[in-house]
């Protein structure tokens, strides 16, 4: 075996090779730990996903069962026959189509108005200077800490005074105020370089045109995420539509489902069929726009 002289000392080739192998092993160790951690997180996420999907799968399964099998013992996952009788009964006996239409109108109106008002407010807080700006922003953000239930009585009295009970404006307008969305959009606008707006101003664009033609096109990911979150919240909102509506023709899906449950009693197949039909639009929307939601949330976090 040959010897190699290093700085006056003698070191064998085998000793050098052993040291190199040890260093390589040390470098590979963190990678293995990282892989183990990633595998553990994936396993936990898989377990949580299964736990979340089991009730959903049970609801869908029950909706396609004959009514007599929903209370049979022992409980079975696979029915003797898949039937659409529950869906037929729900659409024939109730006003589910009307409730779906009401929820669509309300959710779309709330989403459009929330995007318009919150984006303009957020842009004003992000780019413009005006007296007591910090105090006004703090007041707006303080609205995040106010529970919606606290405002139910004064809002109802206000809608009653304006004769907006059992109307679309009465359902929509109180849901448009969203301080959290103002904060999210402001943080995103803060991350947009001002050079783009300065270039537009040099070309003669005013603040409104700059906002519309420059800032909004650059904010599509976060606007899409905010729109989807707002739509889902407005669609699922039960408390306020329940308070402000008394006529069955003005009920939204969550309020109508409560009425269906009360009128159907223990008809589990029909209750689950109505719930599945009501939740299907949200599943479709999220399936179509899930990439935009993830991208919008990621951009908001990076640029905030």
C-alpha cells in the first residue's frame, strides 16, 4: 500500500478513502431524515383525508339507498340497489331548485360586491395618503375581531326599517362587509412594485385607470382566491339568511335544508340527497379553480 506525504506527515491512501466515505455518509444522513419526515407528514395527511372523506362518502351512499335501508341493522355500505328515488322526491316535494337559484344569486352578488369594494379599499390603504389613515385602517381591521352574531339584531332592525326583509338586497348587503378580505388584498398590493404604476402615470393614466388596467390584472391569482372563498362563505351562510327571510321562496339552500329536515323527519335518504345536491356546485367550483386558489394563497403569503 502506497504512502502519501501531507504537510510533513504521512497518511495512507486507505485512511484518506475512509475519511471521504465518512463525509459522504454525513451528507446523506440529513437527506434520509428529510425523506422520513416527509413520509410521516404524507401518512398523517392521508389519515386526515380519509377521516374527512368518510362522512362525505356515507352521505353520498345514503342518498342512493332505498329509504328502508337507511335505518336497517346491521349497517351496510353497499345498498341492495342504487336508486334515485330520494333525489326525485326532494326535487318533487320541496323547493330545492328555487333555493339553489336564490343561493346562486346571493353568492354571486356578494362575491362581486365584495371584490369591488374590498379591492378599492385595499388599494386606497396601500397606495394613497389621507388624514388618519392608520387609525381608519386599524378600525377596519378591528372588525375582524367582532363576532357576526353580535350584529344580528341591529342589522335586522336596519333591514326592517329599510323594508329589505325577504329581499335579495336584504340578504346580500350585510354580507358584503369583509375586513379580512381588505387586509389580504392590501398585503398583496403592498408587494406590487410601484414602478409599474409610476410608468402608467407617466403615460397619463389616472389613479382609477392605473388601478383597473395595471394593478387588477397583476392581482388575478389573489382576486380569484378571494372570490372563491367569498362565494363559498356566502353559499354556506345560514344564520343571516335564516334571520332575514320568512318566505319559503326567498330561502337559500342552508335555510331550506333545515326546513327539509324538519318536514321530512327521519327520511335520511331524502335529507342526504338534498345535502348532496346542495353541495355539488361547491365541489365543481373548487375542482375547476383549485390551482388558482392554491396559487392565490401562496402569492398572498409570499408578497405579504
